[in-house]
C-alpha cells in the first residue's frame, strides 16, 4: 500500500490526482491553503473516503508531514497574468514553499523508514517557447515570465537538494492541462464564462500562440503509473499530443457552446450589430511564449503511458460542465 502526501489537493490538477490515487487504493494525506482557486465543494467527497485525511495549511508554513512514500507537490500559484502583475505570491508558494517541503523531507528520520520521494509538478513553460521541433528533458531552462521563472527555480532547488542531501525525486513537466474543476482565469473556463455573460474572449498576440492540450485525468494517470513503476531521480516531459493555436481552441469552445446553448441576438443584426455578438477581443501580453512543444518519449517508453482523452471528444462535456458549475 502506497502512502502519499498531495499538496494543493483541492486545486485543478490536485483533485484529479487525489481521485486517481484514492481509486487505486493509495492512502492520501492532503495539504491545501484554500486559495481563491481551490475547489472547496469537493472537500466533503474526499473527506468521506477511508483512505484520506487532510490539513489546511500553506506549504511554506507546514512544520510536519506524515511518514509516507511520496510527497507530490501540486501546490502552486500558476496564472501567468497574476505573476506579471505581482510576483510575490509566486515566489512564496513556488520557491519558498518548495524549499520548506524539501527540508521536511530531508529531516525525515532514516530509522523510521526511507525518506519519501519528492514528486515535483513543473511545467513546459520552464523551457520557454520553441519555434520548431520539441523540447527534451535535457534542454536548458529559459523561462519567459515570473511564473515560469518561479517554477524553474523550484526545479533547480529539487536538483540541488538531491545532489547535496541525497533526496530522491521525480520532476514532471506537462503541457497545458484542461478538464473540469479549473478556475475561470485559464483559457477554457474563462472563455465559457465570458460567453455566458455575453462578454468577448480575450486572446493574446492575435490568437496565434500554439499550445498542446493534455487532459488532467491523463496527467493524474501518468503520476500513478510513475509511482507504481518505482522509478526515481528522473525528469519526465508529458504531452497531450493535441497542438493548436489558441484561436482554434477558442473557435472549438464557441462551437461547442453554441451547440449546447444557441444564443439569439438581442437586437436586429441587420440594424445594429450588438457588442455581445463580438466573441473575441485581441490584446498583447508581456512575456508571451508563442509555441510550446514537448518530446515525451522517455515517459511513454518507461511506463507505456499515452493520453487516453482526445480534446475534440472531451470539449463539449467540459464546456457543459462550466456552463452548469458557475465559479465566482
């Protein structure tokens, strides 16, 4: 039986990982500080599970973690726009918080059991963008904004604590995750929310940046498979294998939205086109990466993982979810 600590267990990826591990009969101890993006409505679901316990805390202030096999760190500030406006929270959570967790792992007594493996959730954004080809795990880190810089710094801390203190680790670098339970600041849920409010969807740089979409359930499955494989001290890219421009993604969201809830124009479109019918507005963003692409053959070779979810098959159900599950 595996015992794991999952930080950020009420965050977007955190809820998918927690469910997957509980379904696989893992024992899960959750840590979350309940930020604005936490899915507090799911707390009762997890709390009823016999293999689950939790505490409400900030990872930079946690003084103790239970004896366990893995510490899976999913707690992070993750919205690029927020990091550009004010990076302080990103430094606290993504760097100081990681250092605190690493020290808690380091100070685990060897006479109790082996120290847990530190499983750090990173991001493809640490590599920066790439015009052609795909990033491999050996590529240099070239972050473009405060968010990705804080995640790259965390990766470096993990590597340094491994070299200096002998901590075992896994670093996972995924492409853009999508799915249910994501806070409406990321592209897919905020697009649906704006459509429901008859507000335009904002796209940066003409909607031309290319993103590769990975379902959060596939990410959770990869984490489970890596743990069950017993591998350690490795970095793995993980890619959804479905790349397209942000404009094409938004077009697909609008298409699904119109199928589920056709919108009648408020005014006669032949007289005055209403502003609400203009569904996209373009803007520029500082530090914008134009294309992410990862080579994840290392992960696929290790555990036989591959994405099971396909964006075009999932998008309508996900749009329906965000139409029904309103988030303030």
